C-alpha cells in the first residue's frame, strides 16, 4: 500500500536530516521510502528518548496505515546504519537520536533518563547521578530521587 505522509504539528523535517538518511540508504543500495523518512523525521522531532510505541503513534499520525512492525523495521535499520541508538531499558526500548559519545543514566526510582557525558561516571564522578552500570546503561538515582531518599532514610 502506498500511504502518503500528511504534514502534522510535529513535522519539523530538516532537509539536512533527510539528506543524511538518503545518503546512508543510497550507499547501501536501499530504497528511500516514505515510512523510513517519516520515522526518521518523527525521531528527530522528539521528544528525546522516545519509546518505540510513542514513535509508532507519531508515525501513525502521519501515515495511518503504517504498522508497528514497519516502525520497528525502520528503527532497526537506522540503528544498523549507526544513525540512532536503541536503549534497552525497563519498560521497553527507547530511541536515542544522537548516537554520539555519551552514555545514559536511568533513574530506577522515577524512570528519568539523563545523558551522561563520556567517559562513564565510574571514571569521572558526577554529582547529579549515582550509578550502577549494566549493559551500557547506567542505572541509579537521579538527584531528585537520591535527595528524597536521603531525606526519608532513617538515621543510623
């Protein structure tokens, strides 16, 4: 089926982003499809660290006949090309639109995701995240949850 992308309120396509995707697809001999372009645009429109299901909803706003499988396939292709990263976190995968040299901190209390500059905090201590590193994701507590725990922890 040929579904046509309909401009929506989040559709902030940037020519340089589309050109980058087109270039990567052409280098691999892959087709430029409206589904891939719409998925790519939705990722870059944000929000940061969007879940796959939220991304699917964004794409479906533009292409109502798309399927979750199509979005997953596009996301996995973008990851294979090194254009995005998938973060495997509790509650499902999240999409990182900027696959640059940084890690992610996941707050085990509230689910907040923070970008943590490389090198990881184990090599460079930070004051706003308290880590436990596991499979390239740093688990711990954000400042707010850490401070709240410190305020409610019983005195020893």
